[in-house]
């Protein structure tokens, strides 16, 4: 049975602020909210505030509410005025994300079914689903990422899509691979890392002679695992994490031990720094590392002080083994 969508659309008088451009969507972008509000409250707040930030749907444990028409763009991915995420994707916010628990689990379950329904309606496959992080590097959907479940969520969406009788032959989790549309600023190495494949294979599959000549809008064939594959995560976290206390003012704040902490955080999506060499993994326990540790601690019920110690190590190790 189709999921009913309650419409509470933004006033046309606010189109200039919230959704100024006509849109023919090409993707669906999944977000986790930063609070524990219901879908009704999320949409009401979005509609009535003076910020340009906007999104199409909010999903909680009971219902789906629409705030922006799907033929208008929304400002939800932070990739700029003409960014593909902002201009060509439908934004879906999953509610109750801050604290998690039963209500969040129910909201995520409903969101998975709803995204599958959107895919079915448009004749799309799972390759059209993106996370907020894909567009501008923001750590979102934060709860799904921190729990290492992005691939699991995508697989659940695909399962629901099959149940709806939708198109599944273009799927980033299938053996046939998926299609990646090149965005501004993309490089072969960046795309390969995001999709969990090697640069050599990516170049070979697409018959690319000059890796510097990929163009915005070009479609690349991706074979094998999709974004942030489990195998890649396991490889990153295979080395033992160090014992002891590490903080910005620590005498042991530089070296391979710190680098291993950074790699473990990166494998769980807490240490993204797309603009930096080696993803910012430099072996220095500076403010960026402390902030990543603090966000990790906050998401997992630890004292959020930005200091790596025994409890943080234990939680990192437990999550690394699960991924």
C-alpha cells in the first residue's frame, strides 16, 4: 500500500527564499535531523523561519509531510547555488535523529519505504540515492554514518523497491555496478575513493585516456561496492588502536598512534576532510582531531571532551569490528 504524504507546502510568497528554481530531480538525498522534533514541527519550522534552508520531506515514526514541491529546488545539501545536490535532488529528512531510540528506528523504517516509493514512482534504481555527505562533505546523515549503516540502509531501500516492483537493474549494490555523474571539483581519485574502487579500474572501465579530462555531467560506470564499502572500512581499522590518553596538549600528540586514531575515525565517517591531502590524516592530534573525537563521543554516549582515552578506544574498536 502506498505511503500517504501529508502536504503542508511553503507559501508561494516564500518561493524566492526557500525554493526559487524549477527542478527536474535526478537524485534523492537522505538527511538526519539535528534534533528530536516531529515531522510536523520540522516542516512548520522550515516554512516559517527566515532562513533559506529548506527540504522537501520530513519523515517521523508516524507520517511523511511535504513542505516543498518536488518540481522546485530546495537548499538542503550545501553545495552552492548551482550545486547538483541543491538543484537536482529531493531532500528527505529523517526525524528524531539526535537521540535515536524506538521513535528514530520507526522513522528510519518509514523513510526507507518512502524513499523506495519515490524511486518506484520515477522509475529510478538505488543508484539515485545519495547521502548529504556526498554533495559537500558534511557529516550527514550523522546517525546512520556514526553507526556504520549507510550500505545497510541502501540495501533496505533496494529491498523495499523490489517489493514495490520497482526498477532494480541499475543498482549500486548489484554485481553490474552503478552510474556516477561527475560533479564540479571531482577527480578520478576522489570518485574512486568514494565508490570503494581503484583508480586503475575506474579508468579502465570507462576507457579514460587522460584522468585530468573528466568533465562535469559525464557518467562513469562503477563496478563493485558502492560508497564507503565495508571491505574498505575493515581495511582501515585492521590495525590495533593505541592505549593511553591523547589530547591537543598531550606530549604524545604526534606520530603513528595518532594517525591510527584518525584512520579509525575516518573509517566511521567522523574524520572527513575532502580538501586535505590523505583526507587530513596527518598524525597530529590537533583541533580537527579533537573535534572529530568530540563528535564521536557525543553520538555514542561518552563524555564529549575531545580527549581520546580507554572508553573512546573501546567504543571505536567495537564499532570497527561491527563494520
